[in-house]
């Protein structure tokens, strides 16, 4: 339980071994998980003003001039995305050819629709997720695939992009790379965008990202309010410096985005985080019953970081139509930091 103290009253006394800290201009907090949080006020407003960018701020020519000796890897985790992988790679391959991207890796989850073959024909490097760090068993979800991808790549900066966007544009990669290549103080960047919601033949300008609005945003405001200014805390489009990514644990499933975000705050502080407006992102929407399992994975990952304890295996119970109870297994365990395994790969 977080214990707030008013500004000017000194650092709060830790209860039950909690660690306390103070952020300039805000509230101090005692947090058993070691995350220093502040009221979403002046501190967050200041961060929004300084660390929110637009993708248009980072044209290719500017990034090529800023890149220097920094190496860049782009990772596309892919599962049954034959309809979108080609157009996505068509936007990214020119960036590789121009010298901005040193590595373009598709991490396929044994897709049955020809995703891997399409990606290879387009010119990307393709690897099956289960073949990376195979000694750790089969990959258990998206987060597990990302963890393995960090090991499989060599770039100083690693960019993660979802492969199922219907309107993917090169600005997604350019925008995420921008703060990292132009400001040495930035270590972790989240994509920000608008999420239209398609219902039947009608598309609403807003309404996508239901787990974000109904769970992640209220949870962060309540428990880690320093992150209240993050527009899309669950965005699959994000980037980070290898040194940071190899130091963080990765939830194996859908908790990976919120887990990495909270851990990045803990490791490098709010000022080293940034977000970039990428415009609009359109992707397939999951049915409501699938979102409850996703939300559960997000909640477990956040609880583990905030309270220091959470289950390592879980089943989500739902009343069934026949009056019984159905159980859906949800992957909530985590992979340790690659550096702890000696599996970090330095360029």
C-alpha cells in the first residue's frame, strides 16, 4: 500500500521495510516495490511538455545525421499476420536500405497462414520464437517472444513494432527512434496514438484500447501516478536502449508492456522516458471475453511491481452458460533479466 506524505514534511517513514523517496515539486511516497510515485500534477505536466514528441519531428534525414555509430534493431513479433506483414515490411525496408536500421527481425510464432514465408520473400530476417533460447522451453506469449528477441538482436537500440496494423507507416519507426537518437538522456520511448473502434461496418474515431481505458490508466493513476501522462501505456510500439532492456524482467504474456513501463521508471526515472505521437493505429479488435484474460495479465504484472507479490500461474474463472465455471489459463509468469542469465548480447 502506498503511503503519501505532503510536500515540505520531509521523507515519510517507511512501514514494513518500504523504501521511500521524493520527487522534486511533488509528493513523496513509501512503496514496498521501490517505485517512487508523485501526484499527477506539476511533475507530470512538466514531463508531458518536455518529453512528448510528434513523429513528424524526426524525418529520416535528421535521424541519419544523428545516428552516428549507434546500431538499431527493429523487431516485429508476428502471429498469423499474413494480411499485414507485407505492407508493414514495405514501409520498413527502405529505412534499412537507407542505413537507419541495421537489423530487421520478424519473430514468428509458428504462424500457419504463411506469415514467415511472406516476410522472408519481402527481405526480412525471420526466426521462430521457439528457436531463440530454446533451452528455456517453448515461448509462452508475446512478452516471451520480445524477451527472446532482445537476445537475438545486437542493436544498441531495439524497436518493437506490432505487425498487425492495417495502416502501418514508416513514421512509427522514425518516431520511436527519434528521442533515442537525438537525446542521450532518453532510454525508453512509448508510442502514442489514437485507436478507432470498428463495430460492424461503422468505425468510430475513438473507442479502441478498452483494456487501457478501463484498467491500465486508472491503475497507474492510483498506484504509479508518475505515469499518468503516458497516452498508451499498453502500446506494442515502443523502443529502448539495450542496456536498459537487458536489465529488466519480461512478463511472458500481455503484461509485458505495463511491466516494462513501470520497471523502466524504477530503473532510469521519469525524465528518461518519452512518448511520441504516431498518429492513428488501426488493428483487429479482440472479443470482449478475450480482453478479460488480457486485463488479468496486465493487472498481475502491475501488482507484482507495486506490491511485490503476485501469482506465477493463474486461471481466470468465468461463469459458463450451463451454470458451471470455466477456467481460462493466463500466462502471468516472467522471464528474468537477460543479464542475470548471462544471456545479454552486447554489440
